[in-house]
């Protein structure tokens, strides 16, 4: 499915007969008992999940999921789009619900509990205080709230308002399910906290793999920034970060509360004089939303279905081919290979110990390089601070210097860690490939696909390790050890010259930044080493399981019959692939 899908062929009404034909063919495979036994329970379960996901995508309304960290104004964004107070706002984290908002001839709201019970709600029930009390009194935990509204924009679509994503490790399965079944995503970021490492990790690990054709990022609360220069800087920073993760992301700087107040006719405070900018930016977003998502919803949905079917066909074809090849493996060859593999596995700890010092050395070299960069940075920063006395007015120094200092130090600190992330990932990836060779994985069945899957997991683990190192005990985008000096500058800036205060604390700011860098790189090393053990063991476990399956198949007296079932299945898969090829 690497080729571009032709939009001219993607009208859902035109493609529906072919989609139905492919799905019907796969259900023949799912109902073939001998084939189910050959393919295995796990793979059959995976096929059933594909089938259910495709059915759901075909039957449910076009779904736009609103994502973002907590307190980024997601609900206010929805209310601004609809021009009505529909989504509950100011809800506490522990009571936040998933809200599915769709079209209805009359406004209504209904709570669905995990036990399936449905409870009618009034509009007043969606207010924070009342919703918290109701939720606590429900006989079972709340699954989601379905809200129907008369807004024309909701015809044929639904908007899903999700809880905040502050803790990725505890990301609610419900939110993940909505994301997997989403047709489009709007991510709401905060202008005052421009896309943290946690948010970047979420985009990389949960959004990018979904390959959405349209992905919008709203930088909300832009009205909290004082100057247009700073607004442009924040939008550019988020655009750059998003571009590194999701290449076709569209980024808009908006004030959802200002737009909402405009649409319902309330007073809009305009102290900074940027009201026209807020309105123009929201209009750009709304225009693109309608033109590129809502009006294109049938094409987008069809493209998603076809992509899913392509993955399903490829996965099944690969599984059939691997098992077919295993049937022909000679028993003696399997025994020899198995014995060799077990011997290699026995020396796994020795292999790991050989590689670990290389990771430790790499982390040490990176840390030393980062220290050199940071000392050079602080030397230049001191010159800039001294020069600011001659180039900036006292009023601007008083107003902007503290933020300037925070931004400069934080950016330098973050870039050190970001620069080395790819190097760590690449190095550990190469080590994983070397281990595959060592364990002899290159000679069995569909090893290349297995290696790609393992390396995808490995890349995610290492990336997460690096990001965790930047946020665990080191202040995220800013070195935590520097905060006492920064607070001292902020506290005393009205008592004396802020530049003098900064210079008085300059050495401590520099040394504490260097100290925090050391902790961050130590944690990078620690996480890379500990996760490497797990990834290596997963590769060993896979290879042992593949050998076990191969032995079972080779000993089966009905191998000829198995080949027949697999051949019939392969013909069905090929016919499905031919149908799908018309849309590529």
C-alpha cells in the first residue's frame, strides 16, 4: 500500500461492493476450522480484530477525535467550533469523561455505564459540580457520555472529546480504542507549555503509526502571550517539533475562549490588540477543517478502510507463506538449528556483556560533548547578557529578560538531549541486528518482518528512555537544579537591576545545568542498558517459539493436507489483493 491512493476512486458508495467482497472472503477464512488450527489462535484473534475494526469503521459515523494533555482547553475548542456550550468544561481530572458528540434533531445527553446501563441526562447535568456528584452516585463506572446537538456541522460526523493524556503509561484503553478507530485527529497543545517531551512521545507512539491523512494541531490559549513576536516563536517551535514527528501536521495558533465568546455574543477582552489575529487564525482552522476533513470525510474513511484491508492481506499472506515454508523444513535440519540456537542462547549474557561497555562509552562521550557545548553556550550567553545593557531599554529588560533567560537555557539544555537521541537509537538498533546474526535468526521463515517489528519496538523503547531521562528528575525541558537561582532572580528583580542579579547567579546557573545534564545522560545510559536486556530476550523467545512450531508441523503426518488448506487460503488472499490493487 505504498503507492498513493487515487481519490477519484475513493467514493465510499463506489468502493463499498469491493470492500464487502474482501471482507466476505476473509470471513470464509475465519470460518474454516482446519485453517484456523493451522494459523493458530493468536493470529485468528488478530484477524477477528481486523474484521471488527473494519466493520466498525464502515458502520459508524465519521469520527474526529480531540486529543491533548489535561487543561489544554479541548472542550472549549469543541464549543468554539460548534458555537454552543456543548462539551463540559473545567472538569476535574478524576471525573473527566469521554464525550461523544453527534447530530440530533433535538439536544439530548445520555450516560452509558460499563455494565451497559444508559441514563438520561439534562443539559444542566453536564455542569462540573453536578456531573461530579452524578458520576459518584452511578451504580457502575461511567463508560462515556453521548451528547446530541442540532449544529449543522455535526451532520454525518461525530466529535469525541477525550480526557487528558498526562500519564502515557496509564493511558486509558478507552482513549486508545477511540484513537485506533478515529478517522481524523485534532491535537490541542498549550501555548504556555509548547509540546512537552511527554506530548511528543504520545504523538510518536500513538498518532504517527495511525497514518492519518489529515492531522491538525491547535496551539490554544495564544491570548496568554504578550507579543506577536513571541506568538510567532511559539507557533514555529511547535510546528518544528510536530514536523519531526508527523510530517504533514497543520499547526494553528488560536484562542478558543475568544472565539467561543465571539460566536455567542459575549464581551471579548482585547487588552493586547490582537483580536483580529485570533479571529483570523480560528477562521483558517475552521475553513481547513470543513474543506479538508468534513467535506472529504467519505474519501478519508474509504482510504482508512482500504489501508486497513491492505495490512490485513499482507499480514495473512506472510503468515501463510511462513507456515508453508516450515512444512518443508527437514527434521534433521531443524534439530541442528535448534541445538545451535540453544547454545547461542546459553551465551546470551556473555554477548550482552560484550556490548554493554560500548553503550556506556557512547553515553559518556555524548555527555562530554554536551558539557563542551553547554560551556560554550554559557560563554556566549554571558556576552549577550552584557550586550543587552547597550541594546535594550530598561523597560524591555524589566519585562522580557527573565523569560529570555529561561527560554535560552531551556532550549540549549533540551537540544543537547534531542541531538543525541537518534545516535543512541541507531547504535542500539545496529547492536540488535548483530544479535540477530549471532542467534542465526536470518535463516528461518519470515525473519525480515520479525526483525522490523522488533526494531520498531526497540526504537520506541530507546526513544522513550531518552525522553524519560529528560523528564525524570531533570525538569523536562528545563534543568531542575537551576530553578532556585531563577526564582531568586524573579524574586529580586524589582529590588535591583535584573541583569546584575542574573550575572551574580550566572556561575551557579551554569554549574547546576551541567550537573543536571550529567544526571540526564546517566539515566539515558541506564535505561538503554536495562531495556536492551528485554529486547534481546524477546528475540530469543521468538526464535525458540518459531523452532517449536516448525518441529510440530514437520512431525504432523497430515502436512500434505495442511498444504492444501494453505494453498486454498493463498488463492483467496490473492483474489482480495487483486481487488484492492484497483485502488492503488
